[in-house]
C-alpha cells in the first residue's frame, strides 16, 4: 500500500510542463517574464517563445515524445489535434530535433473543414491556432500538446476557448472595478473558478457493438424498460463493483499524470451510471481538463472491455447524465467572492457579488438556458427526473432571509445554525450548515459557489461558462458605473441591493423544482420555460443577448450568429443520424425478426389446431404481434417520409424545426411499436441486447 501512495504523489502531473518543471528548467528571468505574461502583463517576444519552446521540446523528448500538436476546441464541442514530429532533416542526410517559438505560438490548420456557421467558406480555408499560455502544455501518448485558441483568417473565434478567455477577462475587468470602489484596492485580477462534476454510463463493449443505435447515435433508440430500474435506490453511492473500481483506478492514474485532480468517484442514481469530480481550478484549465476527462473515460473503458457513454440520455426511463458546473470567482489575493463568512449580512463584497449573479441569471435566463441547449439535453431538461427547463436560483434559508431583509431596507442579521445532535453519546455533535441542499434546483447556491446543474454530460463547459461570465460581468459593470459616481458608497450599495432583490427576486425559488406547481408558479412570475433546443437556440439572437456579448467584448454579432447556425445545424444533423439509424435498425433487424416470429406463431397455430386441440393463446399472440408489426411498418414509412421532407428545406431554422416537429414524433411512434414487440417476441430472436442485460449485468 505504501509504495502505491508514494507513487501517487510522484506521478501527479508528471506529464505536465507545469510551474515546478518550468522553475527547474527555465532561466530565472525567463520564468519570471513568462509568469507575468500569464498574469496579463507584458508581451510574448519571439526570443522568449524560442526559449520556452526549446525547454518544452527537451522535456518532452526526455519523456519519450516524438511529436507536438496544437490542441484546440473547435465548435464540434470536442478537441482537435494534428501531430507534427520534431524531426528536421539536415543537408547531410541526418536529422535534428527542433521546435521553434514560432511553432509553439501559432499554427495554421485548415479551417474550412470545421463547423464555422458561415464564417468560413470552403475556398477560404486559412485558420489559425494561437497558444493559450494560461493552460499548461502536457504530453498525451507520444505527443506534446499545446492548448490553443482557434480563429479564422480575419480573427473571428471558431472555437470554444476564445470566448471563454474573453469572458474571463471581462469578468475580471468589471469585478476589479467594483472591488476598487468597495475598498479592495489590492486586487488586480479576478479569476473565475470551475469544478465540473462529470456523470457517465458504462456498459459492456460486446453489448455496445450489437447496438447500432449506440454505435451511431450514442443513445438507445429502442428498448423496453428493464423489469428492475432505479426504483430500489440502491445504486447511488453503492459499493463499487470490482470491475468498475479497477476501471476508475486506471482513469484516475491517467488523469493524475495529466495534472487533472480527479478527486471524487461514486455510483450515480441510475444502474451502470457513475460520477467523477475534480478539484476546482480556473475555468479555462477546468474546461481543458474536462475535455481530457471525457476523452480518458472513453479511452480507458475500451481497455476494460467496456464503453463509456457520455450522452445526456442513453437510456429512456432511467436518469440521464449531466455535468454539474460549480462556479465561483476568486481574487488574485485569494478571496472567494462568493464566500459568505460567518456574518454574511455584513459582508458587503459577498452581497454585491451574489446579487450580481442573481440579477444576471434572471435577466439573461433564456440565454443561460440556450447555453446548455443540445439535442441530448432535450431528453433531460423538462423531463421529470432532471432540472426543469425553467432557470431559477436556490439561495437557501440564510441567504433568502437576508434577501428579505434587504428588500425591506438593509440586512441586520444572519440566521445561524446550531450543532446537530444525533442522539447517541458515542456519535459526535455535527456542526450544521446554515443552508440545506436542494437537489432539484438548476442553479443552486451551495455554500461558497453556484452549482449550475443544467449542463449536459457531453457538452464542453466552455459555452455555459462564457455565457455566465459575460452576463455577470455586465451586471458588475452596471454596478461599478453606479458606485464610481456615488458620493456615499455604502448607501449606494444598499440602494443597488434593494433594487436587485425587488426586481429579480422572482428568480429565487427554494422549493421543489420538479413539481407541477412550480411550473405554474414560474409562469405567473413571468419566468421563461423553454422546452426545446430549437426554440432555445432561436432566442440567442435576441437584441439584448447580441448587445451584452458585444458590450463585454466576448463575441461580435457576426460571431454569435455563426454559433447559432452551428448549433441549429448540429441539432438537425444529430436528429437526422438518429432517425436514419432508427430506420436501418427497424427495417433490417427488428422487422425481419418480428415477421419471422409471426410465421412461427402461424405455423404453430396451424399444427396445434390440426392436432385437434383448441388454443386461443396462440391465435391471440399472433394477432397481437401482427397488429404491432403493421404499426411498426406504418411507423417506419411515416418516419421515412418525414426524413425525406426535411431534405427539401434549405433554411437552417425551418430545417431544425422540421426535425423537431415532424421527425421526432415519427420516431416516437416507431419506438413505441418496437418496444411493445420486444415484450412479446421470443427473447432468443430479439436482435438487440435488452436494457436489463446492458444496465444490470456486470
Ligand atoms: P456535490 O456534493 O455537489 O456533488 P462534489 O464534492 O461532488 O459535490 O463536487 C463539488 C465540486 O465543486 C467539486 O468539483 C469542487 O472542487 C467544486 N468547488 C468547490 N469550491 C469551488 C469554488 N470555489 N469554485 C468552483 N468550484 C468549486
Ligand atoms: Mg457530486
């Protein structure tokens, strides 16, 4: 055991060109200059870049690397990498290993084959990757990976990272202004922090390969519910199965080497569902790390003869997967701005920042909702076991009480909580939190951070966070504008807080978000409830969203528009793949089997009746199956017609709407018939592994 633990501290970050390595390998002045640049002061000169590149190359080669790549995050939501080797031939036929500052700082991938939403045409292909020096360089396999932003020839963002970095700058700028007026003059930078809890499913690889729907669409398009689902509530936090524990260990080791601080692991609510949570870090690095986490979860699963499913809803009828986005803001002097302290009513900085978040979330609720819109999440948001599509904020008892006081003037006290007594002399008294948790809230204050729970499990965290950062930055800007002009800052703060609480208190909801009563109540309060991805994406180009992105320098109208096109196209393409996969499976796998089974029943009926025995059950089964086969076949025809109709629609919005309004309902019909047949047809004939096999057999 001891050797294991020693190894553990030794291996953490071994594949990362981190601060410790840099301190060791770089001349002191170079390290100092580079440190400053990362903090936003000074420029990266080509001489400095050359020294850095050379040190990286030497370090990487010692570790067995042969290649380098610019590692970036195009609008696919995944990562992209093109590897180049370090070799550089010499005139005398040998080779030397080289990596220049120029190669470190800038790359030129062909931008035309990535989604650009019209920002690039295929004939104008040039795009650039630019080194993001705030996220450390690392080695994956035999390749030195350089985290990069990705933009077009004209400098427009073509990726997820660029707006995230811009939004972090915006939030920092406005926060510093507010803090200056509030007397925190030592703060030069405010950093957004993120801890992304990742949920996922694991299933056996053999089952996966027998299911074209999982292979092509990442979720099951067919499948009757298993006789046992999650109703026993015995999977959540259950003992880890040996095979799963071995898998998690390998995942952790791989992540630790990459400097990803994988911390928490446990069984999730649905059978075969799990979670991994890292320790939080800056939002940019956390986003990179989450990408590495998703990739590693999938890679290691194959080694264990399993497949990791990151889809938001791989199985109907059991919980879907999300990504809990724990978010806060911390000053460069180390203060978490969402830390209430023991007397939050007196903590002006805390109250201003919490109120800013509440205002931003209420004001831009539709935009925040749109930031998590994807076809997978449509199965989660608004479905009964996940956060509903209404964006509301949970504040908990203590803060809600303070909000009520603020509405009536000023806050004079903070509710406190006592120790919990467990009633046994051998159990310790537990200090009770001031606030309970609320698992149903989509945006919950959890002590010293907000937990945004609507994010889908497969999504990049960049999108939700750049929207969040931007809208909060904008509210902080309004506050700073007001405070900078004020004669009496304290009185002005009171005025601002009271106004926010009165005008935006409607977004605060501490009750059960899954209840029907809340849907009605939210409507009364005028809170938006947007069920579908298409509707949600269409709202992105509303004037106030365009303006806030532009005002904070995060995305131009042109860039934002391109993103909505990409999102809508992605929606249509995803549903199109699902629909085509469904037709293929229904026609070539399910229908033939059902027809064969009908034949079997018919001959059995004939043989039995010839024998002179009456058996009503055979006839009944035959009739039932035959009727469903007709329904299935009719359903397939309607689905094919609906797919064909979409092909005639050129306009992106109308195309997406046709998938939502015509194709998805047709898919539902096909599935209903097929799932009913699964419950009747001989299990040995059924062509697809069942839910029970996939979810419950280890
Ligand atoms: P939960 O009980 O909500 O599932 P976990 O411990 O699984 O809690 O996850 C909480 C996550 O929140 C972790 O990733 C943790 O690092 C992160 N976190 C804690 N404090 C902050 C903070 N100030 N900013 C961002 N994330 C934070
Ligand atoms: Mg958790």
